[in-house]
C-alpha cells in the first residue's frame, strides 16, 4: 500500500482533472473514447421537455435530425436543396435554440441531416427518391459549401459532438447493385464506379476537406452506403482523418422489423425463420453476429479502433412479435463489442411505431377517434417489458439537474459536504447515497476520489462503490482507482475493480494493476478484475497470458469473465484458443458459452 503523502498527491491531481465542464474543441473526440449510449430525435417539433426527459432517462447523446422542422424556405437550414445559396439564418437560430436545450440537460448532439443539396429527403419530396447528388458532382460542391458554412457556425457550440454528414446515403441505387447479398459484390461495383459521382468515399473526402478548412476538431460521422448498411463499408479505405467515426444502422431482417410485418396474416417472429436476400434464414443473436461480422472484420483490417465505430440507429416496430428479444440481442452484441449506439426512437412526435414506452399494444379506438376529430390526445407512456430492454441500459438522472452546474442539485451539494464530515459514518452514508444517485451525482467524482484515501476502509469502500455506479463519468478517477486496487482491504479492492469495469476503455492505464488483481487472494476481486479487462477490450492485450491462467481459476465466476475478456481482445488473444477449447467442457454451462463466444470472436468461427 502506498504512503498517505503519495496517495494524497495523486488524488489531488486527479480531483482537479475530474472537474467536468462543457466540451472544448480539443476534447470533442475524447467524448467518444468510452462507449456512449444514446437516442435518435427525428421529431416534427423539438421541445425542451424532450431533452429533459432524455436527460432523466440517462441518455448520453442524440442524433438530431431537423428535416421535419418548418423553415424559412422549402428545406430547413438549406433553404432550397435544388440550389443551395447559404444557410437560412432564421433556421440556424432555431437549431441553436435546440442545441442550447441539449447543453442545459448535459446531452451531446450529433447533427444528422436527412438530406443535402441535390438529395432532398424522400418525405419532403413527394415520397420520391432524389438521386441528383449521386448523378452530378455539382451537388458535391454545394453539399461541401453547406457543411463548410454550418461547421464554421457550430464548431464552438459545447453540445455538438459530431457532424453526421448524411443520413443513410444511397449512391448504389439504380446502378444495378442489389441491396442485399454476398458482400463480395461491392468490390466489383466499386471498381466500376470509383471516381464517378457514385463514389461515396470520394464524396465524403470532398465534404470533410471543406469542414476541416473551418473546423479541425469536431468529429465527423460517416454513414455507410445502401441506407447505412454495415457491409457497405467493406471496400472502403480508412479515412485520412483521426477524428472520424464510422456508422451503420441495424434494422435487419427488415422483413421482421418493419411495421408491415405486423399486418401480415402470420407475422414473422423473432427469433425465427425470416426472409433475407431472397432466402429464408433462421434469425437469432448468432445470425445477427454473422450478419455484422464483415463490418467488424473490415474495421479490424483497417486498424480502426472499436471506439470509432457507431450503430447510429437500430429499432423495431414495437408491436411485432419478438420485438423485445430483437432489441435485447442487438444491444447485447453492441455492448459486447463496445460500440457506441443510439436507439430509434425516443418519444417521436410524428408516429408511435417505435415509441417503446407505449408497449406492444395499440393506442385504442378512443385515441384514433380523437385524432380524426382534430384533437391531439396525450400518449400514455409507462414502464413495460419492451421499454425495460432500453431503459435498463441507462443510469437515470435527476430531472432537476441540468448540466449548467451539476452541483446546483441541492442534494448533490449536501452529500458533497457530508463527504468531508468529521464522522466516518456520515462520510460513508454520503458515499452510499451518491451511489444510489448514479450518474446524477457525477459532480461528486473529485470528492469521491479524495475519499478513496480515507483513513476508514468502510468509507473507501463506499467511495469506490459510488464511482462504480457512475459509468464512464468516473473516468477521471482511474488513477485513484488504480491505487485503490492495492488497498489492504479486499472489500475496497473489489468495488475499485468494478468501477474500472464501468469506466470501460478509458480504464486502459489500469491494465498492469488489473493483471496483478487477477492473482488476488479473494475471488471477489479476481472476478471484477477480469470483467474490467473485458471492458477495456483490445487494449488489454498484455493481459492475455494472465487471462489464460485465469481460465483455470477454481471459481467459475472468474473463469467466465476471463473467457469474455479474451473474446473482447479478439485476434490478439489467439494463444488462448487451446485453453478456451478445453473450457468447452467446463462443468459450468456459463463458462462453456463464454468460451464458445470467445473462440468465435478470436478465430472467426463457432466451436461447440
């Protein structure tokens, strides 16, 4: 255990770093260094109440689409998609007002146009596809001009965390390339269309260059082609910009997820046999992983870090049979990989189909009669098994605690003061109360860091436990948590490891000490240490030989996360394959499954 003087110095520095404020330009890419979970906002009429509700749910970030908003001209913000002549200033003022709401409620925003010059969004174009952008490069230049002007005006707004250049581009449409099929079809298609107006990477390069003329810092999010299909990335090179995020959308199998399925005489059920690419396919979590595997292999071959990959949308018509299982499996895969994600959709005001708080039932005859009478009856949103799948992924935040200053919450202020009480029991109770608040108490992080050096081990334990409930918001505490892994009391070491697991990839500096923790005399410490290495992912590669040893731990609670960690590390853990294969015969079924999953992630094939 290090001396108190050294510990106090480390914690003092860490406490200073833990003071969190709005994102500066240089920090914007760092927002994406740890997994972020968010929602999509495609509303007709954005409101402050929407952001307050998203804040209360615990949403980190929002893809904000403004195409439905009423603007000065035909196309909001663009003025006229037929001939862009400058950003509409009244529309821009409206956008800033909405961004200010997001900032007030501590929500980061990805600006997500549904259309660009020469590519008017279908619902604003009499339900006709507008493909001019992909047939005439004059619209490339207009799109670049639009983004240059918009980025110059938005670059300093603290809520903006990325520019999503275009939602679901379709340069492949009407070129003879089928939407679904073997991924090898893309290579031949790109050889034919490279350098033409259908060349999506070249289009993006044009727009990125324009943005970087005025804004070198804000991350740029790029959707794949064919409606952001994940496999549509397979022919791409890695973009020459270190602040790029690669995004796909997940609605496959679409024959199941779309609302028309519910109207079928016999709707498709998930999991089950569902058509895809003109074949009947048995869709389940394993099939989803196979569907996404070309994307992950492409990213790995281009050495693109997991924390630069995003599932920008996923969802399912809420009344389809098996919707909850579908959402749970998609989320499970994304979380196991550590991808950023945003579900579609949260409290959409134009359609109830993807509003999971409404459950799986219809809205009722009285609701529709009121709508037909020109009324706007309220929707009855409540917790239900379908929404629980989404809600369980977030840490609720106090609705009265906007981000302007998290310590404006009087309860947080009171608990921070109590952390300095002369009575250790009061300090312990304060830390326990902050743990119950979760991320809503994140303003207390630097103060909890100080309590990790408390003379009373029960207070140190409670402080570490509170940090473990704050998820990525506890990232500034990593140096202090590393020290806490050396604490004399295992009851402190355990929540310290759990907190590092909750932090995720930003806990990479803790890898050496987590390796030591794999040999802790208490399995209750070894277990979260392995889980933390799993959360760190590929950056935990130095732990591979030690995780292999942990596969033989006497406690299956340790063997399971050890296997999961090796799977999260991926191909670099190939040396673990022989031992993982032995684990397929482990007496504990959960270890067997974890080993099988790890083998598939490392070797690219399933073994049972």
